[in-house]
């Protein structure tokens, strides 16, 4: 990835629905360049999907949890598997006792239980610890 790819990704992180024309104008390149770059980033697995960001109070019944994950072996394979898990809202590399930190968002405790079971079955995960998100003091 070069500087233009990084700038493009930053723009998409801010607004994944920005049009090709808007992105091209903001980055000072042609629409064809943006189209080709996005296609390559998707094909190479750099961009793995697009999402919607909601206000924290928009889904009051949604359950948020944080799962700390210890990995044995190929962390890249574990990351790929976790990025495909629908309950994983975000995934972070960490230091210390745990290798990864996953933010989970689900609609019920049953969905959380099922998601945790799927996560624990991922080859290379040796241990997990999950905490429920109860309240935020600053967003």
C-alpha cells in the first residue's frame, strides 16, 4: 500500500458511502484511479467489507461485550477467521497477556453464547475471556 491507498482508506473509514467522484476530487486523482484502487484493495483482502456506524443509543437492546483472546500459532489465520464472524464489530492487536481484543455486538444473550462458542472453536485460539459492556462514560 502506498500513500494514496492509505489516504483512500482514511476517506472510506470516514464515509464508506462517499461516491467515486467525491473520493477522486478529494484525493486529486481520476475516478478511474479510485475505482481501480478500491477494486485492488478488495481483491487483495485489504478491504474486507463495509459497515454502518450507529449512535450508541440507537440500539439500546444490543449487547456489547469485549473478548480477550490468546492465540497459539498463526495469528493471521485467527484474525482472518474472526473478521468473518458476524458478531465481531472490531478486532484489535494488543500486548500483554492477551493477543487480540474483539468487540462483540449481538442482539441477545443467546446470540452472545453462540458467537462465543464459534470463536472458541477457531483453530489457533487457546483461551478467551469475555466481559459485558455495561455503561460508557465517554464515547
